[in-house]
């Protein structure tokens, strides 16, 4: 996916930055584990989204409402996991102060 998916590269780079920040800040071990685990989940969701999009595209090029639904649902999965990771960061940062 690294070579073909710009969104996967984006999330990967963001995860590297997030992990570095998690170790640079005085977070608890549990907080760091949460950040790292959620980052991996975002990458997993992006992988599943890529798979759904490839399967839908392979099945046919005609417009199909179910195909659009599948792609939108898979993209929403990525968005929701990213929101969960962002919320974890917000809560951990607030807890520092």
C-alpha cells in the first residue's frame, strides 16, 4: 500500500510523528500504549478501506448505489478510527495540564 496509496503514506507519516510525540511528552505508559495502538488501528482501517475500494472497482465500472455505499462506509471507518485517535490525544494533553 505504501507505493500505491497516498492516504496510507499520510497516515503512516502522521503515526511516526504521533509516536515520537507520545515518547517526547511525559505520558503514562498506558497513554503511550493507547496512542500507539490507535495509530495502528488507523492504518488497519486504511488497509481495509483500500481493499474495499479495490474490490468494488474490480467488480465493475458502472455506477451502483451499493458500490458507493461500500466505499463510503469503508471511508467512514477510517474517519472514525482517526477521530478516536484524535480524541485520545486531546484527553491525554488535557490530562497533562
